[in-house]
C-alpha cells in the first residue's frame, strides 16, 4: 500500500493542515501554501512555519505535497502571463522549501492555440531557468498528468517524457499520476490487465521510478472524454477495482496517494475507509 491521505485545508494557519491530516488518519497530505486562485501571497510567518514543522514531526504524516497555484501556466505564449507564472512558480518553490515539504506538484501548462510542441519546449526551458534561479534541493518537482481539457498539455505520457528530456537536472523532477485525469485522457485502468498495460506503457516511456505521487480520484466523465471532473471513489466511471490495483501495487509502497474528491472531510473519511478496505 502507498501512503494514503487527502488534500487538506490550511484555513486559520498553515499548521492546521497537520491537525486536519491527523484527524483523517492520513499518512500523507497535500496542501496549498497560499490561495490557489491568486497571484500574490503574504510571506509565510516564521512562527507559523516553526509550528508547522514541530506539529509535523510528532504526527503520523510521513510525506507532504504542495500543490501550486492554478493560475500558473509555464507554457503560456503570452510574455506577461509567462513572466508572472515563472515568478509565481519560483515563489511556490521557496514556500515549499521553507516548510520542508517533500514535493511540489504542478499542471504542466496550456498552449493557448500556439500548439503542443512549442508549449512543451517552453515548459522544459522555463523549468531550466527556474532551477538555475532558485535552489530546489531536497524538493522534488512533480509534473501532474492532465485530462487534456482545453489546450492543456500533459494528457499523454509522451508529453511528460518530452518535458523531462529537456530539463537539465532530471533527478529534481518526477510525475504525479492523477487517476481521474489519465482516465479522461484515454488510459483505461478498470481491469487488472488494463492497469498493467497502462503501467507498462508509462514504464517504457518514462520509468515507473519517476512516479512519486498519486492523486486518487474517480471520474464523473467517460474514458477519453478529455474533461476534468473528479468523483468520489467507487461511484464514478472508473470504479473501485482500479484503486485496489494501485494501493496493492508493491512498487508504490512508500508513494503518497492523496484524495482530491468532492465533498470535503466527511467524504474524505468515507473514501479513505474504502481505500483502506481494498488493501490485501
């Protein structure tokens, strides 16, 4: 089994994420360190950072993922938006490092009509600029698989492979697999054979060792719909079995697997109960 958990709230103070994770008996959590729908953010207060680290050190939580702002688009062809995205991403790295978290997850970006190959190259080149401008040591940056909605890239494993081929320090990067997103993108994981085939394909293109996190979400939408709509575990189009294949995959024993399902903590509890019940 992986390290099961959920994306938890930091409302009232960043350290409250630890309490919220503990209440759900999480082994891993994901957080935003600032509002995900704003460019600017107040700096993290030193006393809050210390409290966060202290509470984490005595909790059951082993790994913490930071998710970046939804506004960031490292593949944007618009010079102004691209510059804002780059500066905001640098700030996200600094915040994640200050908290001592393990991973920073980001959606690769959208080409806005310019085309996928140019977008993929811009993302890779921008990541190189970012990692020369800011120290990301001890923090692994994870490219998240996408559903391919709109002009988003990252819905094919080949896109992630191509970004990782551009970066100068591939050891600083990895992948976060979102189950809803890959399913919406056309990767079927509903049967044991289908799951094995998808993982075999990923391994051939990128390498299983590059999967550092999972977002465990069922899907409200059909296979290959290219629409990003999360659903609670077992009640969506993916179904319960697929999650059993993931949580019982020994290759991912120490990999954080966090829920981003709708409905908040009450539903998180039910979803975590289902996931734990699938462990053999």
